[in-house]
C-alpha cells in the first residue's frame, strides 16, 4: 500500500520512481497527488462567492459579493440566478450548477435565498447555513418578511457580517449571533 505524503515531503528519488511507471499509472498518480497532496489555499478554493436574496419577481432584496465583480456582471449574475431558481420544479434538489460553481438556494414564502459556492463544497451544510440565517432573521425581526429586509437592510447586513465573513462561515451559534446583535443594538 502506498502512503501519500505532501509534495514537500517527498524526496527527489521518490518522485523519479513515479516517472518510471507506465503512462496510465503516472497520470493516475499525478491526479491523486494533485487532488490530495498539494495544499490548496482555503481563501481561493472553499468559499461563498455571493449571497443573493430575491423575491419571485426578480427584485434583489439583498446581495453580498465576496469576490470582485463589475457592476454589470453583478446584474447579469442576479438575473441568471433568479432565472435558474425560480423556474425549477420544487421536486428537484436545491442545488444547481452555475457556470463553474454551484448555487444552493432555499425558498421561504416569496423569497429565494441563494448562495454560490465551489463545486466541491458540502451542499447540505450550506442549506443549513441558509436556514440558520432565516432563523436569526426571524428572531431578530419577530417573523421576518420582505419589507423587513427592504427597510432594515443595514441590520440584515450586520447580521450577515456576524454570520459570514469574507466568504467563510464564521459563527454557527444562533445564540452567539443574537447576543452580539443585541450588543450592537444597545450601542446605537
């Protein structure tokens, strides 16, 4: 059995040994090595690209981008995401491929909560992330509705920033986020 080591820990002779194998074995070994042994940069590979909250008509009620996009590209993304999620049959999964990423969405009443993540990310974890965000909004606004998002958008962004930072999930405790929001409310 072969024990895989990171590239930095393999000696030159060990790497040369792989080159003596057949072409198929070399390809298979290099592919496995690329996938499992080369360290990936978490900030570039595993992150939330954007969060969009839209109603059924396509009006964007909240959009937070964690990757730099031009304004025209943002509008195009919002239109495409809305077109993807609104027309999907409810019998289908809540995951859909979007360009080179994956959109995970959930519908609550007339609002669609959509996250764009990398293809390798865990879909169910992000579905729970969306649900937790809605639970926090419900607690904070006492049964949240679309108008709460429109008229209190600055508070929604504060909640989102307590929850997700730079495209990474930072806090998963509903209690901790609600306590922090209570502290921020007292300061205002």
